[in-house]
């Protein structure tokens, strides 16, 4: 029996999914690793730990293949984008992995936004100006770590590093490249003028390949450790957001995919690039013939984790001692609070924000807090605030591309029936949830199958692999109440965005 393996190199863990090519999921894998945040704005990871996590998933998958006498038809990759590693002449790391969530390049991004060529940068790349982009990160690195920048012979992201170490392949797919802020969207190549701004050359970046590019053969040392079958084809793949759309069968402009994991995003696939006149949305390549338009959000499940750890730390320890899932128990507490959290709003910008504000200096806040509000109300406001923020992005996507007819949910939030219904109520539209919610892994499997000729119909294969779809209709009374709250949320959102910059400056000052 032929099987396909998808590997998703994520922000806090590497996930794997082993599937039959007819759609049945055989086994899931997950290897977590820590995010280093020892100073303000820092969000780094050890690339060696990530490499180990990937190899562990590969080894575990191969054991299943061998035990069940399966045939591995191929391997395909997904990864988070907008990550940066500086490498020396031997392609050894000079830095940790600087993830998309790192905001220390905020001053560089702010300077770019004020420059005379700010609009041109967005028009050429489809990448909004923000600390997440490699353009801003490179400018920051040159200014703040000049010795390392000078020693750097190469720059890449996490997928490129893993593929180099495991397979000896030094290349970057156009999908990951299009999120760097260095890639010309129309010409589909590194942009010479923008490389000049970043003070690097094209030779310091990996050569570009299509997301469907295939190769084979693993570096011998790793092949022995993993027991890798060297003839197995490997597919380059794309970035996780684009592949999440494939994984939930959101393959055309009338279907939006909403994924909420550590971060979150709303995305729509298109057969042509499209830019937001106000530069609030990204437009990235999926492959050389397909694009994804949408808005990424920093503050997804990571904010729920903050609420659990900061508001319910004692209960969290008790839940864990009782072998109960602390997140599920927290959601039970939240459900004891009426909708709207008794008039309490939360703006979830703990980590600055990308869409819809594109402001790394904005900060989180409770608004409307009174003496009757307790921790349960605050926790409910946190969850509702995460979804209100995503509703803001949904409105912009709808204005730019037209109202999508379908909204498909994936990611960690999709595991909870309560959160599924809450999203339907706040968005005031039906929400579809497929059986298989690890969408990026599944998208990697699908793009791999397409590249290897194992499917001629991505939509049909995606429908088969994503499984039974459950639809949640909005509760009309709840939707009306949330509509009133969302109107207030929208009015306050830009004001808070402007006014918290001074507080953020003080926070940086206190951290010095």
C-alpha cells in the first residue's frame, strides 16, 4: 500500500502526517521545542533542536512504514515562513532561528514605512512592511549585530536549513521566498533593488525553485541514523499558510480558510495576484501559478496560553496533576460566563500585531473592566478578543476580494466545539470544520501527491483526505449581540493602536 508523508516545521513543534494516497490518515507525529524570549521582542529557536525534531518524526514514520509493510511514495514539506538564520561560509549557523514572531526589527520596519519607497516595496513584493519580513530583520541584524552580519555568507529560513542539512539541497521555494519582502511577485525572482536596501547579494540567498520541485537522496550520515530509503522522492513544498488552504479544500476564491494555532490567519487562494490598496493584506505565491491572499495574525492560541498561565496558574497545575487537559478545563470555566463577558472587551495584542494593524508597538488591553469582573470574565473576553481581531481581518478580505461564500476552520481552536460555535456567532456566518484539522501537514501531503503524479484532482483528493465536514450555523441572538460588541471593538481598535506606542517605548526603556 502506497503512503505519503507530510512534515510541517512549525513555530513551536514539528508535526508529521502519514497518509494513504486514497485519503486515510495512518499516523500523526508531533515533536515540540521551546521558543526563546529572554528579552523584549525576542522570539528565537535553536535550529539544531528543530532539525532533531524533524529527524525524529521521519524516523517514527519510517518505523510505521516498515512495521505495517507499507511503501513510502514520497515526502513533502511545509514550514512557517519569515524566519531567518545567518550562516557562515560552511553554512553553519551564526545565529539562532529568528522566527516570524520576533519584533526586534520594529524600528527598521518603521523606518521603511516612512521612506519614499514604502508603497513601492509592497507593490513589488506583496509583503506588508513589518518586523516579520526578512528585509526588516536583515536591516536590524546589520545595525545591531554588525560583526555577525559581516561574517554571514548566507541567509535562509528554517526549511532551507533543514533541507540543506538532511538532503544537501540548497534552495528555497517561491512560496517561502514571497514572504521575505525580497522577492519580486511579478517577476518571481529576488528583487535586485530590494537586495540593495537589505545590503546583501543574490548569491547569499538560496536559488529559487517551484513548490512542486522534487529531488531524492539524503546525506549519508543522516540516512544511516534514520534508515532513510534513498530512492524516495522528496517534494520541496510551500509555506504552512498556503498549504493549510489545500489541506481544508479551500482551493478557490469563494472559500476562505481560517486557521488558528499559535498564530492565526485568514487566506484565500487565487489564480492571479491581488493587492490591498491600503497594504493591509499579504499576497504570496503558493507556486509559480497560484497565489494566496490574506491576513496573518500574531495573537492566536498563544494568547489563550497566556490567559491560562497568568490568570489560572494554580488551577492549571491542579488540572495537570489530575491528568486533565488544562485548556479544555479553562474553556469549561469560560462557558459559565454569559456571552460578551459582561461588557468586557480584550484587545489581544500581546505580541504586537500584523493584520489588520501592522503595528509591532500595539499592546494588549482590557477595556470596560469593573469591580464585578473576575478571572472567568477576563478569560472569556480574551477568547472573544482573539476572534474579534480575526473578524476585523475577515472584513478587509471581504472588501478586497468579495465576500467568500464558505469559511473553513482548522488549527488548534478547531478541536473545541465551543470555539467552533463561538467563531460562527462572532463572524455571523456558517463555519465548516473538516475531520482532519492538521491542515498544513495534509496540504504538504497533497502538494506532494500532485508533484509526484499521484493525483490529478487536488479538490477531490483534499475532500477525501480532510474527511467528514461538520457545519456550525450562527446563533441569531448571539450573533446580534456580538455584532453590537464588534462595532465598539472596531471603533476602539485604531485608537488603541495609536496610543499604546508611547507605553511600548517605556516598556523598552524599562527593559534596558
